[in-house]
C-alpha cells in the first residue's frame, strides 16, 4: 500500500484530535490549531487528488486491516479528493475572511469553542466525502448537524437561538428519515458497506422481490437529505440560520454544510443504489420538479428581501434548486453540471457573505439596502468582490456561474423530455438573479454624501482584502479554466459507477 493512501484517514483523525485538543486551549491557541489543521488537510487532500489522477483509479483503505462487517472502509477517488480539497480551501478562506468580526459575535473566552465546532464540522465533511460505509456516514451526518447548530447559536441573541432551534428541528426530521431508510435497506440487504449494498440492491431488482420496500427506503433517504440540504420547500430554517450567524459561519454553512449532504446523496445514487436503478424509480422526476420550484421561489423570496444577508441566504435556495434540477435530468451530463455547481456555488456564496459584511461595516453596520447606498465607494475591496460574486451568480462569462449555467443548458438539450421546462426555468431564474443582484450592485455604487460613514483602506484590513482577492481568483479560475475541473468530475463519476 502506498503511504499516500493513508492521507484520507489521517485527515479525518486529525480533525477529531484537533477538536479534542482545542477544547482545553485558550482562544488564540485554538485558532492556531485550527489554521494549522486546515493547511495540513489542504496539502493532504491535494496529494490524494494528484495520486488518484496519476493512477486513474480509486483506492480503498481498510481501517485497522479488519474487513467488513467488523472493520470500516474509506474510499478515495478523483471526485472525493477534489471535493475534500475544495472544502478545506473554502473553509480556510471563510475563517480568515470573518476573523476580524468573530469577537463581535462570540463572547470572549468562548472563541475556542467556535474552533472546536469548526474542527468537528470539517471532520464530518471529510468523513461524508470519504466513507464507504453507510452507518458511518449517518454518524457523521449527526456530528455535522450538531456542529452546524452550535455554530449558529454560539452568537448569543434571540434570533440565532430561534434559528438554531428551527435548524435542529428540521435537521433531526431529515436525519430520522435517513436513518429509517437506512434501517429498511439494511433489513433488505444485510449490508452497510456501499459496494456490498449495491450488489444486493441489483440482485433484489433483478429478482423482482421487495420492490416496494426498496423504493420506500430510497425515498426516505432521498427526502431526508433533501430536507437537510434545504431543497424547496424544506428551506424555512435557512434564511435566519445564514442571515444572523457570524459571517464565517454563514459563509461555511451556505457553501459547505449543505453540500456535504448533497455529496452523500450522490454517493447513494451511484454507489449504493446504482444510477440506472435510481433513475428507474422515477424519484429523479420529483427532484427535478422541486429543483425547478426552488429556482423560481428562492429567487422571488430574494427579490422581496430588504436585508442583504437574508437576500444572499434566499439565493442559496435557488442555487440548491439548480443542483437538484441537474439530478432530476437523470443523465451523466446533468450530474456533471450539478457537481460543478457545488464547487461554483461554494466559491461564490462564500465570497458574497464575506463581501457583504465589509459593505455593512461601512454603513453603520446596517444591513438594509437603503443604508448601503454608496458602500462600494467606502469599501472598494468589498464592493468589487460583491460585484464579482453577483456577476457570477447571474451567469456572466468569465466567472464560474456562467460555466454552471452553460453545463446545465447542455445537459437539458440532451434530455428531450425535460429540455423545455429546464431551459425555460433556467432563463427565468437567470433574469430573477439579475434583478436582485444587479439591484444591489447599483445600490452600493450609487453616489451619496460620504460624510455620514467612514471609509476603509487596504492598510486597515489587509487579511480581509487578501481573502477577497483569493475568492475572486478562485471564481475566475473556475470560469476560464473549467475544462480540467469538468474532466476530473467526469472521471470521478465514472469511478463511482
């Protein structure tokens, strides 16, 4: 076994140990441990990605050298390594971008708890990406839920506590449905390992037995993960959770947490049920319809908002709808578009949340649009970054959002039955995106008397400006050099199949 094959397991274990160690450290020491952890895991994930690309195949790591069902397995291919690398980069930049606001949202002396939760959150995300066992996936789904809930309510005020309670109720509902579906599937197959489950499911379908229980199990797992990832109409918890948590938490929750659940659903579709079997159940048609509805109603809710952070939060509902629309097309092209949009949305939505706090800070910390007039002049770095993120969300060429919409359009054309509704809703959603994002850009660049609020310079916030530039470069890189990323996604999905 090559030494690099230990890296996925090491990444997960480092996160868990970092969380334990940080619980006994002071605030600054816990921050340094978290930063070092993210840098190490970024390097480990990059090495894993390079290794899988060089070999052209996935590898399985058996923990403790005990085979299933006594042991546990980790599986790493191109897609898993790419997703792990991207998650580490986005989390690192998001934490750097919101570090200057952390003490305003978290009580001094409790900051170390914030980084403990971040360590546990990263461990759960990496485990969801790498695990080859469904029960292990469920355990880390719960760790993810608890960590995310803690990150919402660590900012002690009434709105965040209410948002955390609402998030926990909806998440537990989704987790319960996932567990119930998993129990039924285990009862039907006697396996929890993904590769063994796929073989047993194929045998059940071939023999024509237990068809209804199998479909019920698939529906329960799918709906459970849809609830947890805030697919319309299960998104009621999302605006407050994203809108009132700390800026780093909002960036990470919107860009990573929901994507971890979506990636687990992709693994279930490919590696547990089988893509052809999943498509034959017609569940993808339901996902397609709700995806289209999310694209429209999420955008309409964003247009009605007068709070910039809640507007960005409602935009996430629409963008998650894009991902499920791609699933619902039931084609390899649709899945490729959805996976690319996971990366594009993560890079862009984090950029928008980080940029928005820079705009509100120079507007008396007001989040209402009327107070943001001229904010782009008072904080030029945040203004440019928010404009780039907005153009990407609308789908302007040179940015990652344009590639996402191009891939979705190409996928729609390849599916004649769903081409017309997909293209129509894609066009309507793009127009709606332009309405609320360009309205905000025009607002922040509308001249106004600047004596009321102070402006900031690069010297005042060096790290914040560097983070914004890094996010912009990441977004533009995905927009102008997308083909290598698309090739890796297609190669990874082929390994799944």
